[in-house]
């Protein structure tokens, strides 16, 4: 961990809550698509301004429909020609999430 004084579990929880609120807010305009296999990529920045006490606050930068996977390739040490086992695990988790009701929020995916 880069900054051991930070509560990463709390930071992750506040980010997940922010995303839940975002998607709950847009759900009425999107409607119900129970068999949809859409996924979204989000860019989140943690604001560590001292005004937020000692815990950084998540700020949503952008949401992309069916986002680019190159960042995941990079984060897992993969390339477009050679996939690492970590990248293959991430893809398997994503496909499981899209094809079932299994949650995507796992420790492995949060770390990516």
C-alpha cells in the first residue's frame, strides 16, 4: 500500500456507494433490461483535500459505455498480443457478471 494510513476498504466502499447512487439515478430513464450484457467503465479520482478530514473522497470523472480494456491490459502486465493470467481472470469475472447475477465487486477487480 502506498499510504498505509489510509483506510482503503472505506475508500472502496465510498466509491462503490457513489456508483450505486449513479446507476440508481439513471435507471428510471434507461429502463429494465434484465438480460442486458452491457458494461460501463468509470474513471474515478480520489480527492485528498484536507477539507475531507483524513479520508479521500471519490469524484466521478467520466462514465463510458463498454469501456476500453487497454487500461486493464496494462494493469495486469498484458498486451494485445499476450494476455496474462490476471487479465484472463478479469475477463472471466466480467463475463460471469454479465451472464449471471453474480456480483462483479471482488477484491481482485477492485485492485485493478
